C-alpha cells in the first residue's frame, strides 16, 4: 500500500513539474526577462524593507542602472553570441575585435556600477547599500541554485 501511495505521489509531482515546465516554455524571451525583473524587484523590495521615502529614492536610481546594464548586455549579444557563432569560422582579427569589444563593455559595466554606487551613497547609508548588494546576491544565488531559467523564478524567497 505504501508503495502505491509513493508511486502516486511521485507520479503527481512529475506531472506537475512537466506541466509547469511546459507552461514556462511557452514564454517568449521578453516575457521571461520581464518575469525575472518582476521577481527581482519583489525580492529586493522585501529584503530592503523600504520606507515610502526610501523606495521613492531608490527605484529611479535602480531603474536607470538596470537600463544601462540592459544596453550593455544588448551590445554584448550584438558583438558576439556564443550560441550562434561558430568559433572556427572567425578570423584572428575578428576574434581580437570581439575580445577588445568585450573588455570595453566590461569597463562600461564597471563605470555603470560605480555611478550607481555613487548615486546610492548620496542618498543612503552604507549599511543600507550593503543590504541591497546582499539582496541582489541572494536573489541570484536562489535563481542559480534552483536551476530555473525558464521565466518562473519561484516565490519562496518572499519569506526568507
């Protein structure tokens, strides 16, 4: 009897997992990206426990920073998409160009992070800024640990 119950539970779990996966596979890249951002905002908001004034100060700064990172990411994808580019088809000059462009984009990203920090520092205490960085790190850790990259990033973080 116990074997039948365990089999039934396993069967239901597998079917639920398959259903959820199928649902997520129907999402476009843009929908997945928007879901990721919405989940991230919810996570950060919960972790930061903002006052109304803090939220009004933080989110415009964060949104500007996030937009810059999106632009840099788009430049990266336009420069070199490893999923679509066969390395053996690239000349030495093309490879050099990709690498140098990548380093320039790394510098742009670092500059964006530095600007973001300076803007935060002008309005928030260092402890509040560290709290943000910790929340950012925790969100990414939870996402990567779950191995769930299909647009449903889970809601379990809200009470942690």
